[in-house]
């Protein structure tokens, strides 16, 4: 492996180090890093190396400022006031929706529903689309790669309806078994729920092929884009998918806001989910007339600042160029995979054909929790655990892994710091 | 700043690597399992109670160095004690791992004092207390899996 000696101050140069392979200079991660105030701090006396981006990303100054500015200048409730501030807040909220629509290639901003995050988006679809489409004896198809939030809502629905939850298995490399998918798509399959990118292993699923196979059987597809949106983006119209869900906070935006995109014809046909203000046109005690899209699915005062913050995050990401970010992250990930593979005692968990953002690993027989604690004391933040993917962990015969996940501001020096931290783990538990 | 070696003291590392009283217990009268939902770890504790005294106690399961070491030291400590004594010691132990050595009479804890560094690592408190929850649950005649939440 290769490690640079120029990073963390006071670190001694590692012996046997060859010059590190560097990502192409097209994208300046070190400069982008300056946009993130939180990354300037030291933790436990070391520069912060944040490698827990799959859990949540840090926020650039532009997002923090957009939210502050909204509260300082425009704050009012939306759709409710005739006064100037309410008009401004409403306009900015509408603009945020349009910004999201452009980012994910949604043909119509009315197809963009603001929710709390991916979890809420999946629950919304399960409880509206799912409830009307799935009956006793029907089947809902998920995969072994899914996050709990794309399993449990479907399990609940199946329990309620007497339907069957079926699971597309993964191979030993952590790729979906597409032959098994083909065999599982049957006459009773009412929906396929599949992730774009695995948060536990980093597997990039071949969505075009998966969606084509489902479509050939007339099966609608929900794509969990929580990890895909920040690393790959999405083109809703071209994808053939029926629903797409993602979280703002994993895309450099604030927590508390996320997006459900759905095809217009589905959203029109679906019953509303939550009842309340904003989602109605008129209410009498005899009858309520529901509002048009997207408001039908947005009961109550929305997270206005959150939507504005998310739009600012999308502006930020597009400003740098999602393509350039993706290329940078791919090179960084390749560097990390090479370094970890070359590192004594380290085993990679999952070696998928294509990978984005994430690398999961084990250090000897040291428990990932202990790996995480030692890395933390070296300034390196990773996640240790089952990554809300317990069925996947069971399939792999593991209780937990350590996971390093990358974002646009990570650099090759961060990979070096990770490797140094892993060496300290091995030393401690030798 | 606290040092990693405050948490991972030699004794802790040793017990984590070579846990004592590990494996099934013949003739167990009480058993319970502790689950840590944060990491999916589980520690199962089995005890043999005679005349109101813990005659033997062993544990099994998967866990981090801290939870295994804690189970290892705890099982050694619990032998020959009554459930009431164990409850009383746990109270001290819990204070030790949440507030630190200054908050307890460390002498009275004996070997358990090696977990005095845990309080500097709030995310690891559950690891240290997991086996204790399982043991106390077992002695109360539980048997259901319990969680640290
Ligand atoms: C693949 C995947 N799906 C869904 C989620 C849930 O996202 P949220 O917690 O923002 O609702 C996550 C985040 O942890 C994820 O990684």
C-alpha cells in the first residue's frame, strides 16, 4: 500500500511507503473541503477525518447560510398568508421543489413530494400504493442488500395484507443474483423495492437491467436512492422506475427533509397518506376534497427551511459537477480498496463488480466496535455495526463490519489516516 | 484527553482475547441473553443457583473486547455471591462506567475497577454493562432476551 507522509501534522512517515496514486486534478477536493466549516476542527487532538458519509454528510457553508438567511429574511408559513413574507416563503419552497425535479430528471415538479427522508418516502408508498395494490397471496419483492427502511415497511404491509415478502439473494461478492431475480418475478409480484447503492457494501446495482426485467413482467419498481443520489445521481424519467426516494442529509443538505418522486399516474391514483392542513381543498364533516399534487401528500406545515437547504445543497453539488465528484470518489475508493487489500490482517467485506462511496472491512478478529473506537481516537470517524442491514449481515455470516464511506471532500490523505489508524488497531490488539 | 489505554487496559485486553468462564454451563438453572441493538452483539449468560448463591456462571456469544472482558471478569466475580450482592455491586459498577472512578469506592469493586476508563467513552458504556443486564435478568428468573436500550 502507499501512504503519504505529508498529511496529519506530527505523524511520522510510514516506512516502505511508495508514492500514493493520486486522483486526477480535475476536481480539487482539498479546496472543496474548505467549504465545510465542521471539517476544520480537531478531534482527540487530531485533524478530523470524516469517513462516515453514508450515515450523513457534512454541510457546506452555502447550505448553512441558505437556511439562516431564510429564517433571517423570509420566514413565514407557506400557502396560507396574503402577506409578502408568506408569498416569499411559498415561492422559495416552490423553487426548491423545481430544483429537486431538475436534479433527478422528474418531468413534472408536482411529482416531487417532500418528506422527512428515505424512510418516510418508503413508508408513504407502502401505505398508499402498497395498500391499494397488494392483497392476500400477493408478493412484494425486496433484496438482501436492503437497508431496514426498505424492508420493514414492506414486511408490515405484507403482514397486514396476508401477502408474502420475497427476497432476491446476493452472491458471495455482494452482487445481486439476477437469475434469482428473474425467477422470483412472478404473476403475484406487485412491487420490487431495490436500492441503487448498498449502504453496507457499496454495491452499485445494475438498475437499467433490473428495471427492464421487472417492467417486462409489469412489476412496478421503487428505487431507494439514499446512497445513490449523492454518488451517482438519478434520471427519473429515463430510468423506467416508478418511485425514487432519497434523503437530503446524505446529499450535503439538512436533516429532516427528503424526497419521494413518483410517476404522475401513480400519485394521482394513490389515496392520500396523512390527513390535515394543506392536503385538502375543502373540508366539511361529511366530505373532504383532497388537494392536487403534490400537496395531497404533504399534510401540515412542511420543513420549509429544510427544502430550501436541500435546494442549496443541490446547487452546491451541481456547481462542482456531480460527474466530477463521482470521478473523484471513484478514484478515492479505488485507492482505499487497494490500500486495505494490501494491508496485513484486513479483509474486505463485499467485492462487488461496481462500487460507490463505501468500503466495509474487518481487521483480523478484532470486533468492529473496537476498530471504530481506536480509529476515532486517531481522528478517523467510521461506522461500526450492522449498518441497518441485519439480514445482509446474517447472509454474510457476520454480526458487524467497520465501514469507511467517502464524500466529495475526502482526500487521499484521509485514506492514509485510515490505514495508519488500522495499523494502530492491529498493534493494540496484537 | 484520555488515552486509549485507559479503556483498553492490559487486563481488559487479556480478558477480551482469552475470556474466562466461556462456554456452556452444565446444570444451569438460570439463563438470559443480552442484545445490543446498536451493533447486533449478543451475550448469553447461564448460572447455577444453589441455596440462594451463584455456584457457577458462564457466558457465550459474540461481542467486542469490552463486552467480552466485562462478561469474563463479571462471571469470575459473581461466583459465590447472592443475587442481592450482585445487584448491589452492579449499582457501583454502573456508576463506575458512567461517572468514573471518582464516583465510587473503587476498592470495593476489586478487579472490576479495570473498567474505570469506560466512562470516557459514552458509546461503550452499553458494551460494559450488557453482560450484567443479562446476568441480573437470568437471576430474576427472566429468560427473555433483553436489550441494552
Ligand atoms: C440505503 C439506505 N436506505 C435508506 C436509508 C434511510 O435513510 P433515512 O434515515 O434518511 O430515512 C439509508 C440511511 O441510513 C440508507 O443508507
